[in-house]
C-alpha cells in the first residue's frame, strides 16, 4: 500500500498512466458523471459515488491482474488492507472481473481524503468504502492499472 498526496507521483510507479489520465483525475468533481473512462489498454478510471459503510464485516477483495489506485474526489474514507495470503477465500476468483473475495479478519487501515489516493497491489486484500466517523456519500475514482 502506498498513500499518495500528489497525483503526478502515480506516474513514477506506473508509467502506463498517461498525462491525459492524470489531467482527467485532477479535473474530477462532484458533478463528474459516474462511469468507466478508459485511457489505453492498461488503465481505466471508474468514477463512483459511494455511501461509506460503518460495518467492517464485509468481505475483502483482491485482484490478480490490476492494481487499484483509489482516489478521493470529495469526502473521506478508510480502507483496511492485509496480505491476501493470510486470508481464507470467501468467493473464488472471477477472471472476468479480476476479483476474489476473502473473509476479513484483521489488517492495517489508512484514511484518505479529497485529493489523496491509495495504491493497492494485487497481493493486498482490501476493504474500501469504510466510514471514518459516520456514513457519508463520497465521490471517488478507482483507477485500474494493469500490473
């Protein structure tokens, strides 16, 4: 897990993230339409409005092919993360969605807010969308980057 406060730093780790993708992320606002925005074959930005949850009993997710960069447009949320090797499978890997679910046990957490983002690698199971204090509607972008 890497917490980023400068979007340009994303390109240091992932050169496939184009200048156009960075400009798009910088321009995001609460009024940006939710949806998928592709930037070449290796990067897709999924813009979402999400109600944060207070329940940590949900299953964690992890990916095999893509890194998640979770970028907060407005609001704040907490993400719990832990190595997926430590967890019990809850739902087998779906190759089309590049996602498996794991039974949550324990993990570290990070809170991020508007203008910040969190990089989560394929070996890290994560539980995003958790409320920091109380449940709120947030606007975020999940950038899928081929690893």
